[in-house]
């Protein structure tokens, strides 16, 4: 069902992109406007699918409707299926998460206006943009320098204010801790204790945990000195990479 709903606008986009370079400037501008309209239609179809899959938080739904996923795909990776419900490659062995997982994880941690959020694994910048659209104060760490640079540019172009750095996500960002929310978009095999320590009292964390062939989403809530954990969906994310923090 979802393929048929998205097929027509995506085919239109592919055809339009083919002819744009052959047209005079004014005509190309008009074609690009039609292309963006097709992307808007595809994004709306994606939102309808998210609702059908059980996403209920209207603020999350509106953020998914507002943030333009195709604008976060690096040059050379723009897909005809930019709003399909599946991951997409963004280079360097990394992916942009499927829209449902982005919406699901965001709904589960329910970031509030003004809350300080740490994201581990900026990737393309798409998840950071969704968090910023919800009013969160977003700090994000990406270990691949090229993706860190891309995400900074993409977020700025789309008008989202997020603080992004190139660094080792296992170390967190102690200078800005504690965080009300920590969201990890790559999978460590074991829970990084540095991140737990940077979680504020009353804060919550969501992350995929486990080896490549067996991962589950985990939700942690910090209550004083106590950490309450909850097992959630089986998932499959790219592994979380360890490395030296370039800041040190």
C-alpha cells in the first residue's frame, strides 16, 4: 500500500529532474517549484503512513510534516524515494533512519520546549532537525567529520539552530551536561556509562543496544541514583563507533 501511495509523486520527481538542466533558467525555476510540490505530497503521504503505524503525538506528527527529509540527504545520495519508510544511505557506511523509527523514538522520549537534548550520531542532521522543530535545545555529536560538516550546513540551510560537533559519542558532551534527554541513533554493544552520568535527574534516554544481529531499543529513566530501564522494539542500527575525541 505504501509503495503505491508514494510511487506517482516520486516518478514525477525523477522525470522532472531529468529535464531541468535542458531548460532555460525561468523554466527550470518553475520545474523546481513543481518538484518541491511533489516532495511535499510525498512527505504528506509519509505522515499518513506514520499515523497508520500508530504515531499519535500531534507535535511529533507536525514536526515530521515540517522537516524536509530530502534536504538532509548529502549531494549524490538524493533518492527518488526520499520519503519511503526505510533507511537511506548517506555515505561513509552510515544511513538516515527510516521515518517511522525517527518518529517512534522521538515520541517515546517526548522532548519538551526548551529541554536540553543530546543526540549521539548526527548523521545527516535529520533527527536533530525534528528535535529542534519540537523546541528542544539540541546538542549533537558525529564521529565522521564529513557528516558532521554536512549536517551543520544542512541544518543551517533549513533554519534549524542546533549545536553540532565532530567527536566521540561515547564520551558525551560533559561541558553541556546534564541533559534532560539523550537519544542515540547508532548501536553500542554495551550501555555507555558516560552518557548515563550526563543524564539529568528525571531525564530519559533512548538507544539501540546490542550486537549487529540482535539489537533492541532501550529506554532509561534516571530517578536520583536509580536507573529504570525498559526493553522496547527489536531494531537494526549501524554500530556505534569508538574513536578519540578530536577536541582532545
